[in-house]
C-alpha cells in the first residue's frame, strides 16, 4: 500500500510540475493506478422493481487485506483499494437486506478469514463512457490518487482535523465508511467538487468475527446504490498477512414495503373508570327482544376505553347491562 501511495504522489507531482513522463514510466504508473480505480465489473446485483421479492448472490469476489472497512471507519478516510465496490438499482422504495460472509472459495487464492463489514451509499462512481475531461489528462474512473480526489481530501482534512492542512495526510484515501464522501477521476477539475462522484451514507453493518458473517436491512428509496465491502480487523493493517486476499460471499435481497389500508370502523366508547360489572350488548332494533353480548376485547383510543367494530355494526343499537 505504501508503495502505491508513493507512486500516486509521484504521478501527481509530475502533473503539477507540467513534466513529461517517459512511455515506460507512463505504463508503469497507469498499471498501478488502474488497480485502485473504482469499478463494478462482475459486482452488479442488478435492477429491482421494489414491488416484488428479489435476490441475488455474488460469490466470486475478494478483497485485499482484512482491515479496509475498519480503516475507513476510524474517523480518518480510508483507501478504496482495500474495499470492493458493488452496485444495485431500485425502481421503487423497498426493504433491502444484505448479508456478507467470509468465503474461501471465492477465488483460487482467497482465504476464509475475512472479518466482514459493509457500507451502503446512494450514488455511483464514474462509469464509462466518462464525461469529457476538464483537465489536460484524459478522463478516467475514480480513484484516490487523482488530483481532484486529493484536493477534496485536503479540504476534508481542513474541515475535520486541521484547518491549516496543506496536504491530504493523514488520510489513506477518500473512503468514509460511516459518512458521506466524494472521489474523482483524472478528468475532473481539482477543486471543483461538484464534478466528483458523491456517495451519500445510508447505513452499515460490521462483524467482529474472523471468518464470520454480517447482515443489515435498510429501507431505501428509488435510485442507484453502491455497496463497499471490506474487512473489520484494523490490527491486520500492520500484520504480515495484510496483503492476503480474503474471499467474499454477498447476498442482496429486496422486499416490497408492506401495503397499508385504511378501513372504516365503529368505535363504541364508555367513560373511563366504568366498573367491570358492566358489559356491552348490541341489537338490530332498539326494542328487540334479542340483545347479544359484544365479545370484542376492549381497547383504549386517546385514553378512552371502548371496542372497535366493523363498519357494518353502525346499523345496530348498543347498551350496557349489569352483572352483580
């Protein structure tokens, strides 16, 4: 991770100085930066109407390290390179449930000891074809090391840590696991934050068990969403196994919002404190010989006792009878 951050810094310094990179160096830097770009290849859960149940599992993805989510949740922005971005779309408001578990069989080299955690955001990262470039650099996918991302990270540090900051330190990237954040590509103009991709925090869930699983449910409005999955073991950041690939199994389920109905009812009430010896009776005629005991369980509406009856009961007469 430190090596890549150094290469990003070198790339930025060359841009700002207006220097020219050799062809070989350009290929080297491009190869390293691409690894940290945010994309959704093979990680699209799909589109859901939100009006019917739907579910999909993705079990062939992995994340490098077991600390990415925890590092992004510690109050100092984390490296998106240490998480995996997934996406989905809702056409209507729905209840979304996500389960993320460690899964050693995700790839040929992944292990089964992920301590899983995730965050859900409204919004998507830049997706090709990218908008025309506003800089001298060609447009690209979003990544932590772009000049536009670095300028936003500096602003974030000034707002949250050090008002006099002139660098992005101590952030490791743009990812905020517990709040809103922004990130941009090489074509976005530094300092113009409206050009950046915006992620609006909707919720998160985290396990503390190595090789475990975690589930969270969220009521979400229609729109596009990004899920970032990573590890919740911050101690792994400096461990010898920090670069090990951890397998992920993720299942997204969508359920419609339960429908509500408003029905007409009859509420027959009596004064508070009425003795329990009184019991309610009903009849279809006021002078009828047959009065039937109302067996509905009493309820309280705004502190007033009574019974709630079907609207058909509004054609009946009611009275109290007394049992000594």
